[in-house]
C-alpha cells in the first residue's frame, strides 16, 4: 500500500496535482473537500453539518472528518494506496491517520508540501472554475478550458465553487494556515516531508512531485 499526502494552502494546486498523480500511479485521489461537496449535494446529515463550516471557511470538526476519511480508506479501490488531498489538516487528523495505517502495518510514504505565496493563492482561487459533473479544475488566467464555460474532458458546464467568493477565500487563508503548519511539522519530524515550489507550470510541479514521490515509492530515499 502506498500512501501519499499532498499538503498546501487553499489554491496551492493539491486537487490539480492529485488528479494527475492518481492516474500516473494507478491509485485513487481521495479529497476530503470533494467528499464533503458530494455530501452537501446529496443533502446527507454529514453534508448539512459540513456546509455550515465550509461556507465560513472553517475546518469541519475532526470527528466527522476523520470518520468520513477512514470509511473511504476501507473501500476496495484504496487497498493498494491513495493520494490524499486536503487531509490531514491538523495534528489530530494526522495522528488519527497514523494510527489507522499502523493497524495495517503501513505508514505515510511521502508528504509533499506545495508552496505558493498568498497573493498568488488569491489570484488562483478567484479565477478557478470546476466542472459540474466530475470536478475537473480550470483557471481563467492560468489554465483555461478550450471552450469558455465547458469542461474539455466531459463537456459538462463549468461552475464556481460556493467557497470561492472573496470573503470566504480570505477566511480560509486566515483560519487554516496555522494548523497546516502543524501538519507540515508532523511529517518533517517523521522524516517523510518533501517541499515543492508550486509557482511553476502545472507540468513542472507534477515533475517535481513525481521525483519526490517516486523515490519514496522505490524506497531509495529517506528525507
Ligand atoms: P478543499 O476542497 O480541500 O479546499 P482547499 O484546501 O481550500 O483547497 P482548494 O481545493 O481550494 O485548492 P487546491 O490546492 O486543491 O487547488 P486547485 O488544484 O483547485 O476544502 C474545502 C473545505 O472543506 C475546507 O475549507 C473545509 O471547510 C472543508 N474540509 C476539507 N477537508 C477538511 C479536513 N481535512 N478537515 C476539516 N475540514 C475540511 O488549484 C487552484 C487553482 O489554481 C485552479 O484554478 C487551478 O487551475 C490553478 N492552478 C493549479 N496549479 C497551478 C499552477 N501550477 N499554475 C497556475 N495555476 C494553477
Ligand atoms: Mg482542491
């Protein structure tokens, strides 16, 4: 089982890169934000609860988040590993993940932190469009679709996320960065952290991540 954690501030490119890496490594992309958005769309109890926090740019409480993620890891498609995007988001979540993996005799192979300065994060989030049906990610400035308003991959309409308003972007960046630092420290202490400069093209960031993760998968490098 290969467990890769992608870390980064809102807008750093976690979802964009996790989608590419999941295809490349043949393991699923598991994003707690996507799981919550799907629960919100379904109107489930988890969705109704999560929505109250997401619309304010706050973290959803750990009990709900950890249970949802651990349930997802039990699914058969995750048996060979996962690319985690947006989880863990604080020390308690990181410790819960460590404990669940230890029960299976494994641990996080690589945590890669994608670093992007705040003004660039704001620019990326305010220009982001996602496809309605599958969440494929575009950007009107940096990564536009071939046809305005239409997903290149599945032809579904492009929409903006409810939390990509100026006010909620500000709240997410203000409220979530301190606990992200705790998670970065957690994986640095475990010796599995690699930092990648996210202010390059999408392809260049992918290459840097593949180098970082590939070596960990092959067991050739301990950071
Ligand atoms: P989540 O969905 O995880 O949102 P986020 O962390 O705010 O991250 P984003 O999805 O906004 O950014 P990203 O890093 O994926 O960037 P992307 O690839 O889209 O979480 C949403 C909410 O759910 C949270 O606020 C919280 O309430 C809740 N939640 C989720 N997980 C939780 C947890 N574990 N605990 C508690 N609560 C939780 O890229 C951004 C834009 O930039 C795109 O337009 C893209 O095209 C563009 N772009 C990407 N890479 C590049 C590049 N290299 N150059 C130029 N443009 C680029
Ligand atoms: Mg994302």
